[in-house]
C-alpha cells in the first residue's frame, strides 16, 4: 500500500509539473512592416524631400501585402488574395480610380525598398500602390481546461489552452513616382477563445484568419473616410497637383473648383434677377 501511495504521489507531482509547464504563457508573432520593406537600411524612415506630386485621374492603383517575417510569415497567399479583393472593392467605388491591380506576394521582395516598388509599378502599370502591413500576436496560456483525472494506476492531466489573438492591419497609400505617402488607414481586431490541446491548433488557426478578416472589416470604412478626406484635401494642398487624363472629366480638384465657381455665379445671377423684378 505504501508503494502504491508513493507511485500515486509521484504521478501527481509529475502531472502538476505538467500543469505548471503549460501554465507558462508565451506569445508568437507574425508581421510585415512597411518601414522594414521601404527603408531596409535605415534606423528610421528617410525624410521626404519637399516637392509637388502629380496625380492624373483616373488613377491606376496597385494593392499588395508587404513581405513578412516571423511565425508563419502571415496569412497564406490564398488568404491574402481574399483580403486584397475586399480592399480592392472599396477602391472600385470611386470614379477617379481607374484600374486596380492585385499584386501577388511573389513580386514583393523582402526589404526591397522603393527600387522594388518601382519595378512592381512598371510591371503592373500602376501609379499609386497601397501597401498592407500587418502585425498579429497570439498569446497562449493554460486555463481551467487543464483537468486532473484519477485512474486505477494514478493521475494524469488533459491540458487545454486559451488563446488571445490581436491583429493590426495598416493600408499605406503611396504615389510611386514622388514616393509620397498620400494617406493611410488602420484596422485592428482581437479574437479570443479556448480549446483542448487536441483541437487547439485547428481552432487557433481559424482564429488567426478570423482576426485578419475582422481587421479588414474595420480597415475598409476607415479607408473610405481617408479617401474622402484626401479628395477634399486636394482642393487646398499645394503639394499635390491634379490634372485629368484625356477623356476623363469627373474627379480633379480643378473640377470641384469650377463647380463651386459656377454655383456662385448662378446664385449671383438669380439674385440680381429677383432684385430687378
């Protein structure tokens, strides 16, 4: 009997040690940084040289994920394409945006800088590129899913984990020729859950995908707001000049100025007619 008790105690201690091991939380991270991609050899982004950016609506736009690193290197290529299609749809609602090209990751070189951006722009015939950077962190910790079971030969533990996945997406829109950042829009999400160890990998992987989708859900309305704000800013920003391409009459800053002038002249004309009566 003493021998059996000794075995049970030893098994219990081993089991509890297992609990302590799984209880030590850790984190894994995957990210793709626009700063690392565009400024690979600089400790901080290079100061932009003042100048005038020329935009010619309808603008040809490219959309791409920046190259990533870390755990898993970010979403799979198939997942990236689905996310980029959603961002593309938000751009296509605007008449002043012409063709929109989704750029596969194979063309984006890690730490490629503006040289790689220039190559991609020429290859896909785009003038403006939207770069999606990302940062996803998964925190893993044991929780009460770790259960202690007694059997005829002793005790054992079935371990469970809880996960907390935080995701950030950031869309940075650059004019390729001038290398000017036109505007940016963020999107974030937080997905939490738990699972037994047997199903943890599958559930946490699904949560990672869900985290990116929820971040895009938030990014798209923010991107729409920034697009509208940028269009308004064109009316007064002297560092950006807009001249429509031949045959296009719908989106330049000059068009809005002329429309406002026409409205003012019409109001003046009708006001004078009323006074004449």
